[in-house]
């Protein structure tokens, strides 16, 4: 081999794990104050037959037993080989063969030396020498990697009893954090023969176990030692490589187990770090201004805890700098309670105003538990080939548990106190029911005084207030109206439409605003031709533009509490927002295809496991099966058949409830999962383990609904939930002046002199008498943050247009009757209470 041409490629190939160690020989000259020694490096190395590697020799001197230092200038060193088939240049370049006369080309010999070759470096002036051992092996054409199931400290792999699996079982195939396993390299020569590893009995043409240079593609996922031990770091999948004298192995996969469950627990705020006792129970006695710690414990697919922050890699492993696992702490009502960062897995909740909220922690794939490509299990080749079928060696990223959002248990929080707010009222006609009107009215929740009157550019068809209480969105057929609630200033054509003309406007009914108040969704179904019906999705704080989609019949939307996923529903079924577009969710079987085609409402359960589509039936979907490559386990839940199901969702004591009203029957579904926390509160976070692993692989159990008969005489148009009192109210019925009323549709034939509701805790009907002596038809309503008041707008020919206020705090938990009302100047088709 030409030495100059190969210098860059393999000049340092022999300096492997032994580099830096020394073997010395010394002598003491006549001057007893000086001691000389020689150091060579490396002391044990391998070289491909026909290749060469440098050997350094340094003479050191020590004066009166002080630390040796390199002698300057260095003397001329002579090199000797114990085998004539290994030659050495004057500069110490060791050829695993024969050098030419000018030491440029190293040519391999016909036979390899038997056993180790001893290389001796000698300084005859000072009579000092040192030796190194060399093993020469055939050049490796390829290197195969596998995992050694018998290696010490083997990591736990799901589906096996602390051993490497012989079959692929369990939800994931990975190594838990801080566990390690040894990867074994097997070099193969050009003839396909394995090259032996050095041992006491195998020394000829062998490879030492520390001759390889080991590396991993992503040091955030794993770290590797010079002997092939790979330790699991942060969740993810990476490749492991071994390099031997210029030959690099094919990559082998290493997977650090993904997160699969989160336990959230609270502890008292004391101004420092959180301290026990910790609890997963609801907090019902916080006062405004109070603070509380919430600490998350993260567990992987094997049920092992994920440390955060993770310690640095142990000695002998490649160094790595690891970031903390990014968890989101979510509050269902940011105005009532807001989170602030404290530690990587701990946040501080501040109670801002009175009201009820739920809190949870999530690991979202955008920053946590990202998707990974399919990978091959790093089993021993014989084990992998023995699997039936052989393709079972390949694991999909989703099967292993990657790419899914992970949610914690839900903790309810009640903030005590009184909070007044503003009640917004709008409609399309004056109180005569005929004259068109373009007004938005604002009323004080305590005095019921009309505090503001806002002129609107168009006739409204919907009204939704952002959860942060800063903005009201008024939909219309001529353009979206955005009202700044700090100044009560309306604006039209606020958001340009992607791909549209500058004159295009966002039209349709406002269906919802995301929990963080960033996204707004509208649906325009005014055109009878489905091909011309549109959905507008607006990013109000990011791109500040609207995206227009051709999707017919959409009438409902629900958002995950952390805004990681959005779903819309209507006559054509359910769609999920993925990769900047809405993708239809197909049913599992053709028989299920019609279950969710007539969607009237959507609800997302706060524990992140499911969302529900209601209409003619109630269908349960898993949030984890919203990927376009998968189909959801659609499930028809038997309930009432007396009419479409209007639903709401909440979490009471950490368990989601789905509350529906079908005709004159209240339906109360209890939803639980096997991933929910089932252990009682304890004094430390660590023992708070979920009942089972990944929420995406856990079982969602929906209990058959408790059915409560109602004396409601009209078809429900709107159901409003009061989380503080755990009560639902019928705040709108289908009437001539109801939102979306279609000519020819049956109006409410026999209105009532009361508002109807459900006590969720006792599953009993509630009836709220009005101050009127004649029946009313409620059109729209809402509940104050602190749960004290229910506001309902109604209109009928006898009483006219009225805004009713019901005092829910009287005789709690049984609310009292209407305590006040005020006549309004327009038909109150749309009523919204501003969060505060």
C-alpha cells in the first residue's frame, strides 16, 4: 500500500482505546539525581494486513523522583519487530507487512504472524526501552453489529423477564433511560469469513475488543463507551456505529423508551422548591392570589421513571449535553388560573380570579415524544431470523409508542371568591322581531346595566368570546367582525385569506376559539350547494391570516386543551387538523361509516384520551388514532333515540364526564382509561404511578349513561355547563328566532316558565323558575366564571326580548330562581359571558 496516499485515511487507525496508556523501561545513569524512562503509545493495537500505523516513543526524564517530563531534544529511537513479517520505519511507522526502501509503500505478506508481534522501541544512549503488542488481521470488508443478550447490565426490554426478547411483544421495544446494553461487532473479511476476537486462546489475526471506534448518531438519545456499551439517555431512536481500521459498520438501531404516562401531583407553595406531601386530589379551597406547586412525574413505556434533568453520561462514555424534557402545563381557564415555570417538571399555578378549572400536564410531539421512522430490532442475527415472520424484527415507530401526545391525570381546582364580568348580547332584529339591527350590547353582570352599545357592520349570525376575555368574534355572511373588549372597538376584514383576493372576507358562523385564544374557526354553510360551503381557520397571533377550506356541512369544533389537535364535525363526518389541513376521519368498518356523519356537537375529554362526536348517535374516538394512516376505533354508545344528542364535557375529580341531552332525556356518560392514576395520594411523587402505560395504548372505558328524564318540552338548541356547580342548563331551544332556524322547522310548541337543568353529581333534573308569569323560549346563555349567575336571553310575543339572570349560589347545591331580568332592545339570539 502506498503510504502517502493512505496517510489521511488510516494514519491514526491504530490509536484506539489504548491511546494514552504506557509501558515503560528505565535505567539510572551515573548521576543518581536523574532517572530516564521510555513511553510508547499505543501499547496494544491491531492493523489490517498490508496497512500501517504510527507508533510513538518518548524518552522522559525525572529529577529526584519528580514528575517525569519529555526529554528535549528527543534522542534517536530505534525500533525492532519480533516477527520479520512486520517492518518498522525509522520514524516508528509500523507496517503489517514489508516496507519498500523509501518507506512509502507497505505490502502485505502471504501469511499473517502467529499471535502478537512485539514492537520494541530502544534508546541505546540511555539504555531505556518500551514495548507494544500488535495483532494483524485481514482487512474487514464489512462489520455486523448485534446486541449481546448475555452482556452485564443488560437493559430491560418489554416483553421479556429482564432479558433480551425472543419474540416481539409488548407496546414497545426499547431500553429504559440510564440502562445499558453492549453491542457486539463482528468483522467479516472479503471472503465472507469472520475475523476472530482476541482472547487467551485466539491471538493469531484477531481483533481486540477495544480496537473499535464506537459512535452514535444522536448523543441526546444514547451515549456509547469505547467497549460498545450503549446507555439510554433521552427518548428517541438513534443509530450505533463501529469503526475498525477504516471500515465502518452498517448502523444498528438503539431506542430509548418513549414517555407513555405522566402523573401530576400538587403540593403547597412555600416560596422555595416543592416539598411533600404531594396529592393527586382536587383542590377546592384556593383563594384569589393563592399559589400552588404542580409537579409531573414522567414514566416510559416500561413503567420506569424518566429523570429530568438527566445526569451526565458516566465515565467511559461519550460526553453529551442533554436538555430537559419539555412538558406543557395546561389550565382549562387561563384567566382563572395561570401557570408559571419553576423547574423542568414543576410549575406554579396562580389563582387569579374565582372560578373552576382543570389542570394537567402534557408531552406534545411537536417538542416531546416526536415521531420516529420504523426501525429494526438490534437482536442477535440468529434470534432475529428465527422470529416468525422475519419481518417482525421491524418495529414501527407508532407501535413502539413514539409520535403520540401523552397526557397526565386531571386535577380540578376551585378558586373561591366573587368575580363580576360583562355579558354580551346580539341578534339580527330589534325586539319587534322584524326590523334588522346591527348592534352588540354589553351588560354589567352585577347591576344588569347596559354599559356599552357597539355598532356592527353586518348582521350577526354567531358570537364567541375568546377564553382570555380579550376579544369577541361576531360572525356574519358579509364578513367576520372582531371586537376588542378593552375598548369595545369593532373591526371588519381583519385577517387576509391565504390564496384569496384582497377583497375577500371571512364569512360564516364562528364555531369556536382555541383554549389559548390563538385559533378561531368559522363555517359558512349558507350556500345550498355543498361544493360551495367553506371552513375558515384563522391564526390570530401567529401568521395572522385565515386559511379557507372547501368542507361542507361543518357545524362544530373542539380543541385539545394544549392546542395540539383540532377536530371539526358536521354532516360529512369528523375531520382532524393535521399538517396544515383538515383530514377526514374514516370509520373502522363500513358498518360504522354512518355513525358520525350527522355530527351536531364535538367534545374533547380533558384527560386527552378521547373526543366524542354526537348527533344521531354518540361516537367515541381516540385522540391517538387521529393520524391519517390509521382508522379510529369508532364506537356507538347506546343512549336515547328520542332526538339528536347535544353534549358538553367536563372533568369532575379527575374523571371526564360527557353530558348529553337527547330529546327530553339527560345522558351522563362516565369516561375512564387504564392509564389514569388509580393509587391514593402519598407523601412523595415517585410512588404515584399510573395503572398502565401509554395513554395511546390504554383502554378507554365509557360507562353506559345514567339517563335522567326531563320535563323539557322543546328540542334543545344549546346546553351550557357550569363547572363550579357541576350543573348543565338548557339555555337555548329550537324556536322561530333560534340561531340557524330553518323555515318550516317545528318551533317550540309549548314554552315553559322555567329553565331546565341537570345536577351532574346527583343525576337529578333541576328546574329554575323565571320571574315571568308566562312561558318563555330561551335562545342563548352562559354562566359567570365564579358560577354565581346564569344568564339567558329569551324572546316571545308576550314578554318580548329579555335578558334573565338566575342566582345559582342560593341554597347551593340547589340553585335558586331567577333574581333579576332586564328588557333588551333586540332579540337576544346570541348571549356570551366574558371570562374574567
